[in-house]
């Protein structure tokens, strides 16, 4: 792994070989940056504050060795990444502005891809994870993880049914609580639809009636104008001496016809006059027909105005014209059908809700049975591990309980209490079932089991956490484990036992530990030192591998704060020798 411009680390290459590797250094030297860099490679949250002051960006590059048939390798290849001889190249870049980019196997990839790969490759645990173990929800997750498919499968089915029940319950509540509002809406829509249906309006009817009303209201004026225009064009049969436009145009056409052969231009004008005469004759005929067909019928006018008044009432309420009114009626009829079907829908939802509750109760019982079966095995396994971590008399147990809401489910449901009926009682439930899981610790013989949040010291909590992880390693192993000072609060013989157990874990997996304990560091196959240098203006940290005399000096510093103390050196050499003998 190569780290550039990340925090106090300017440029460092770190080889995390198989086996047990520890990272040590003085406080503030940047040990945490090693963990942070691995976190970035594994899809962790990027923060611009991680970029070294003055740098444009920070880069972490890693080479991950894996079996080509491993799930992580297959997932990477599905995303277009390439593996070379079982090695996958990954990188993460974080800019000073906080932007982040990831590359997997030579291809640009979303950061989420790194997190997906990490699930199958690395288990990371730090002091925050220890605090998380104090929460009952985290303890339940630990038990579920240990139980494996026996819990995972019913939990998945329970989760799907739970989500559906939530959706059904919300829809049912919306329908029932808004029943009055929906009834009022239905009444208004029904009145409008019926009013429009009674009027039977036709598309465009309002426009046609407006034109007809205009014509009927001015029938006399229209007839007089048409008659006058006809007389002007065709003459007055009562007055033979009257002059009309048709006769004048005909006279003009005859005058030109007599001489049209002498000039083509004049012939063209004669043709046009002939066309004008024909057009005048047509218009005169149509005017005569229009005048004869115009009927000033007061009854028809009254009927038209009455119909228009009816249509105007509709347009005032439901749309700007009859087309809009008809569209509103269609939409309202659809909505009305939905509202009128609410009673049926409420019945359907109520039946589905009851069926889902019954299904959830069965799944919750199956889930609870699986947890109880796994709880004793899990507790025994963690207790066994604690014996190897200098807690030989400690006993871990798992308490699985339920919150009982009522002893009489029927009366409680009538009162609106929401729960699942199990074993004749109404119990609280949630997205993960009905069980409340809590790890209990009895650290000494005769002591009563207490929740680890109350009954465990800092050092005991560290060892419980480590024991849980070692148990996971046996039931759900990953290739690499990273521990960031999970030995906090541990010292003396307990620290030796922690180191011994981590070394044992490293026989089947790669183990990387950031520690301040020399007892733990002595058991490692490889020790890395993070050193800090300061030139008066810039602070830098580098990483180097410790071997031989250098490793003894570092262990001496960790033991006594003095690298050249003969007593500390002798103790350091003794630790190394004891660790070698124990492995």
C-alpha cells in the first residue's frame, strides 16, 4: 500500500504481509493514518481535512491479493476490473476540496464498489466498535451474524413482510382518518357529474349556439342588408330603369370584346371583366338565397338563449368552455369511482393487515427460536475465547427478552395497541423481530451477570470485543482483520494473552494491529514503526519495517519510554523470546 499526502504522512510505502503485523509509534506520530488509509481503500468516508496541508490531493493505492474464484474477485470482474496473477489494484484519491475518486483494477469505479469488496475481504475494528458493542442493537447484530443462515433467511422474509405491513397500515390509516373529507369530496364530485350529465352538453355546442344567437338576434338587419346588396348587384325587377353593377360590368365587357383582337393586353382585361361578371352573378344568387332562407323566429331565439344560459352555468363552475367542462366530468367520474371504492379498499387492506400480522408472528417466532438456539453456542464460544485472554473465570451469556404490551391481545387491539400476538400475549415488534438481545458478563465466580455496558471495565470490554471477533473468524471468516488499539485498557498478563490470541488468529488470516502495548507487539511476525520528523516548519511521518536491534529498541521504548535502558532492552528481548516460544 502506498500513501501520499495523507495527514502527516507525505509519502510512504507499506507492505502488509501475510501473518501478524503490528503498527507502533509514539503518540501523534500518525499511526491512525495507516488505519485511515486502509479505511479509504475500503470505501470509507472521504474528508478534505485528511489532505496534507499545501497538497492538492491525497492518494492511497493498494495491491490486494486474492483467489481469482473469491466472491470479491468475481464482483470486481463483473464491474470490468482486471486481476493480474491474483492481484487487484485499487486506489482512492481525495482532493483538497473534498471530491473523491476510486479506481478498481484499472477502471474508474464508484466508491461504493470499494465498500462492496471490503465486505468479503477485511473486518475493521477500532475503539468506536467497542463502544458500539455496548448498544443492544449491535449485540443483536453480532448474534445474528454468528447464527448465519438460520437467522438470515427468516430475518429477510420477516423484513419483507414488515415493510409491506407498514405500507398497508399507513394506507389504511390514511383512508380511515380522512373518511369525512373523502365523503365530502365525493358528494361534491357526484353533484357536479350529475349536473353535467343532466345537461348533456356536446363538444363545441357553446360556440355554435353563440353564433346562432347572434344571427337570430339581428335577423331583420341581416335580411335588409342582403336585399340591398342583391339589388345593387342584380338590379330591381320593379324598376326597369335602375342601374346595377352586373349590367355595368356586362357593358364594359362588351366594349372591350369588340376590339380585343387588336391588342393582347386589352384582351386580357376583357377576360378579367368576364370573370368579374360571373363572380357578381354568383354572389347575387347567394345573397338572394340567404335573404330567402333567413328566418327571424323569436321562439327559436328564446330556446337558444335558454340553452346558452344552462351551458354558462356549467362553464362558471367546471371550466372555461364546454370542452373543459367535459374533461372535468371525465376526470371527476374516475376520481369518484376511486372514492366510492374506498369502503371495499378498506376491507381489503384490513384483511391483508391481519394476514400480514399473523405471518409476521410466525416469522418472529421462527426468528426468535433460531436466536435462542444460537445464543447458547455464541455465549459458550465467547466464554472459551475469554479464557485464553486472561479471563479464565469470566462467563458470557445472552439474554433474549420481549417487551410485553398486554396480557390480553384482544382487548389491547380494541384499544388500538399495535403489537404481535405470541404465546397468548401482545408483544412489541420492529424491523428485526420481537427480540431484545443483550450480552451479559459475569467477570468473576459468584458475580451476577450484568450487561457489558455496566459490568465490564475498559480492559474487559476490549477483550470481550476481541473474543467476539475471534468467534466470528471461526464462523464467518474474512481474509484480513484490522484492529485499531482494541487492546486499550489492557496491560500485564492480559496484554500477553491478547497478543498470543492475535498470533493464533493470524495462523488462518492476515492480522494487522495498531497497538501501544509491547506485549502485543512482541507476538507479531512483522513490526512497522511510524516515525515523525519535524524540520521547524513541516511535520512528516514515515513508515519503516523494524528488524533485529531496531525492533528491540522500539519495544524498549514502549516498555520504559527509553530506547537504551539496559533493563528495558532485557525485558524486550525476553518478551520476543517468550513470544517466539509460544507461537
